[in-house]
C-alpha cells in the first residue's frame, strides 16, 4: 500500500451528542483512514491544528452495517474512529469552537 500522508489521515470530525460532551475534557473524536495507526493520528492532529499536544489516542474499528434491498444483501463500508485526548496546556481545536 502507498504511505498515508498526515493530511489524508483525518477524514472528518464526529459531531454527536456523546462526542460533544467530551470536549470539556479536551477529548475529540474523528473519523480516520481505516489503515491509519495511533501514531499517525497523533502526528496528523498535532500538524493540522497548531498549538495542540496529544496526550493519548484510542482507535475503534467499526464494521459496516448489514443492508438489504429486496433479496440482495450487502454491507456498508467499514470505518475507523479515533478518540484524541489533548494535554491540559494545549490549545483547543478551532473547528469545534462555535458548536
């Protein structure tokens, strides 16, 4: 496989009620590239958002959902989520500032 660059790692933020409640504790959730590992996610967050320092990263592999249309069954694409904890002295991530 081709190497994954830091700007390809983070796909989009997850904006759910549960992820929004964690932002007070400097805990942010992102959808990431399915082949990205924890160190790549940490590097991507620190490079894309200036002034942030990552304390730890948890990743979750989410299988695709079963879908059916008539007799034909299939699955949606699998995804990967990353939960990123920032250190106490780091800046907040700006994309979540007005939410």
